[in-house]
C-alpha cells in the first residue's frame, strides 16, 4: 500500500502531467482505488479494527462502569439497612427466638439503656411544653404584679435548661444507636440466612431477595466492562 502511495505521488509530480494536466476523471479514479485499498486493508486487519472500536467505545465503557459501580454501592447500602432493620425487629419483638442462640448481654444492655433514654427524653419534652404554655399565659397577662418579669425570666431559664438536657439525651441515644448497628446487622444476617417462617418478616425477606438479585445482575454487567 505504501508503494501505491509513492507511485501515485510520483505520478502526480511528473513533469509531463504538470505540463499537460491530469484529467479529473483519472485523478478521482486513482483516488478511489487508493481509498478502496485502504478500506480492504482495514477490513483484513482485525487488530486495527479492535483498537479503533475500543478507542471509540472507551468513554462510553468508562461511563457505564462508573454508573454500575454507583448503583452497586447504593444497592449494598439498601441491603445493609434492611438487614439492620431485620435484626432490630427480631431483637426487640422476639428476644427469645429459637433461631437466635441468645442475644448478647451487651445488646440487651444497650437496648434497655436506649429505652430508658427515650422515656426520659419524652418526659423532659412534656415538661418543657408545659413550661412554654405557662410562659405563654404570662405573656398575655397585664403586668400588674411586680414579680411577673422575674417569673418569666425563671420560666425561660428552666425551658433553656430542659432544652439542653433533651439535646444531651438525644446525643446519647444517637451514640447508643451507633453501637447497636453492627449487632443488629449481625442478627439480621443470621435471621435472613435461617429465614424463620414468620409472616411479619416475609416482606423484609422479599425486599432483601430483590436487592440481592439486582446486585448480582449489576455485578455480571460490571464484569463485562472490566474484562
């Protein structure tokens, strides 16, 4: 093919053609022949075709690979959330499930602590609301009593104290929940693998099964782009 290109170039640069001029039809005929030879060489060269095809498809493959990786990460998070829900449900409603050899004392202790904290939080909330209502009544009253401003100030102070206590308890509840997460996930995995026949768990089983099938399908597709 290189010889053809050289011959064609030398043909065009010959003095005779420069004097007499090359007919257009001959020029286009030679050009068509060269292009045809290039096309035939391209069809015969499999490696070249694969390289060009891969180069053109590379951005699309990269985008699809990233898209699948994002989907897989999101589906894994959903699956773990469902397993934690399953574990939490099992440990709270059926602490004596035969399928669980026995909840660790640490889990029971943390859940009992969480229940106490939540109960205390609600008590503080109710007390805070009561004080807010009392303050609201004082604001609607005429300032006929000298000690009225002092009462308002004291109420505001107590409301602020209760708000701070509620926030502190809320932080403790969140910290306890974080400690319970790995335990609930472990229990959820155990329950899911054993799959005790309980009607109120069937829907969670179904959701986890569906997500696991999606994860498997996306993993198979991802292998094609990584291969």
